[in-house]
C-alpha cells in the first residue's frame, strides 16, 4: 500500500492499490503485480 512519489491524486492511487490488495486475496488470483521496482524479473503466467 505504498504510493509512488509522483501522483495527481494520492487518494485515487490508494484506492487502486486497495482494490488490487482485495483482489489478490481471492483464491482465484494467481498473482498480483503492482510495482515500479526495476528488480522484478519479467515472467510468464500460465493458466
């Protein structure tokens, strides 16, 4: 739930992150990705 430094509307940014967090708790969710980190390795999600 950490917002980025640059944002026009921090409240909307937090709401988006909250929605992603809620969806990530679903048993149907394989993976949730919300990052600007450069050390995340690209990968394929197979369904």
